[in-house]
C-alpha cells in the first residue's frame, strides 16, 4: 500500500461562509491536478496516492468536504452544497484554465455533475469506482419525481433534527481502526490505525472521527446515487471510469455492463480484478498508471 506522506501545504478556503480545508502535495509551481475523496472520507486518505502523483510533476490538490476531516461542520448538507464547495476550491487553485481531476466514490460522482454543468473547469476526468448504478434509472412522470424528492427531503431533515446534539462515540486508536475496518476489510490494520491519527481527534475520553455526527452513510442530502448515470452521457471531457470486482460495504458494486451504454463519446471503462473499492490505497501503482495514461503527462 505504500508509505503515507503528509501534505506539503494545508490552508483553508472560504466557501460562502463555510471553512473548507485544502491539502496539497508537490511543488506549488507544478500544474494542478485535483483529487476528490468519497463519502465518510477525507483528503488525507490520499496520503499514499497523492505523493505518487506529485512525484510525476503535478501539484496535487484535495479538500475535505464540508462536515468531513478538517473542514467546518455546517447546519445543513446537500449534494449541491458540496458542488458549490468544489467550485470555490477550483476558483482558488485553478481560476484560469481547466485541470485534470481524479475522484473516488462520491467524489467521482460529484465530478460527473461538475463536468456536466461546468466543463470549462475540467480537462479530463478519472472516476475511481464512483459511478453508482445500484438501481435502474426511474422512468416516471415529472409529478412522481417531485413526490420522490419530497420524501427524500422529509426523511433527511427528520434525521438532521434527531441528531442535532449527537457526538461520535470515542475509543482508542485501535478501536476506531477496527470500526473502520468493518467498512474497509481489505485495508491493513497499520493503514487503518494511520487513518485514525489523521482523520480523528483526541479528546479527554478518547479518539473521535472528525466527521460530523449528524451525517449518515450516503448522507449527501436529498440525492439518489443512480442520478449520476443520467449525466454521464452528456460529458464533453475525456472520461475514464475504473471499477473493481471485490464488493465492499462502502462500494457501489457497479460493473462495466451497468455503465457501458451510458458512456459519453470517447469515454471508456476499465475493470480491475481482485481489487476493492479503495483501489487507490490497495493498488496505488496500478491506479496511478491507468490515471496518468488517460490524463497524460504534466506540462
């Protein structure tokens, strides 16, 4: 899995009043390449992969989504808020030209929508197991879609209300690593313990993950995962999707046959065998080779 390295620079960006923590690896004068983490993750999960990309001549920039890692917790969360935060980071580090992006899981799905809505920001897109396709895209009338969204919003707000005063359960480094291991069964105990030291904070009664306790699995607000497929065909930037065969709790379970008919012109999808959802941690050299073959060299 490689040896992790801390970012070379860390700072905050203001995203419409929410403090977003940004992490950078590599020389500040090198061309920018963005990496985007998944749900219930944080940018420091790239501590092995990002330095490898930086060694190829890139200034690698990642950020913690609101409510994750070192970014500020917010009163409410939504998919659109994450997109606005992404735009704020892009505006700060790459305001004048499109840049290549690599997104994992939720981060990959976010980038599909950003590339669809604002293609001027992105020169090429590598999506690491971030193409949700658990259910067929619903073919229903618009008034039915409105009812579906209403139920999503109601359930989401009820959950926010119930967890407003909650805090994450404390534990030792080993205890938090074991909990994380249930969601990341293919990652080593050493790596999981390392994640605790960069993704949790120590208080008087133990370590707690920095993730907002009001967030739940898939807690992106009123959003259905398979909606990403509806935007995929319209992408106008070079697209590579990388999928895996080993199913994990935090993965989407998507296979090439679920995606191929939705690919944009010139887009392609590749499958890595015997690798799980966190492919950039489990097989960083292979993922790096595939990503840079698609993106090209730093210029």
